[in-house]
């Protein structure tokens, strides 16, 4: 089923509906997706601030796919921005690694 999300609470409702359809309690779904029960509760209650990585962990664990549609995004432009992001992240990781203290010998 395709659902249009307009706000955080819409995603929470979708997570709750899918979890219940799978016959899972919140604590079981949380454990099965690798997050804490309190995080699952926050998601289902539509908390405005949650960690994206954990949210996608829950969505993937429950079999929910997220698709973004926009008439202004081309596949080529998206791939180009993904490459730029990967390069920025690699530079950042390299800069952080160079600042790390050396291990004693």
C-alpha cells in the first residue's frame, strides 16, 4: 500500500499499523529491529526528533520501504550529490583520523 506522509506522526502511525499487522508487541518489534522499546514508542507516537539511522533500522526491520518522489530531482543529479556526500564524509573521516592521538609504543 502506498501512503503519503505529511508529518512525523504519519510515519509513526504507519509503523504502528505494520507492527500490529505482524502480530508484534512494541517490545518484540523493538528487540527484533535492534532499537530500544522507548525509541519504538517515540516513533509510534510521532516524536518530531528521532535519529534517522535508527528510524530506518525500524522501517527496514518491519519491511517498510520509503520512496521519495519529486518532479525536480533527476536520477543523474541525485547520484552526483551522493558522490559529493561520500567525498565530504571521507574527507571528514580522514581529518578526524589525523587528529586522533597516536597509540603509545
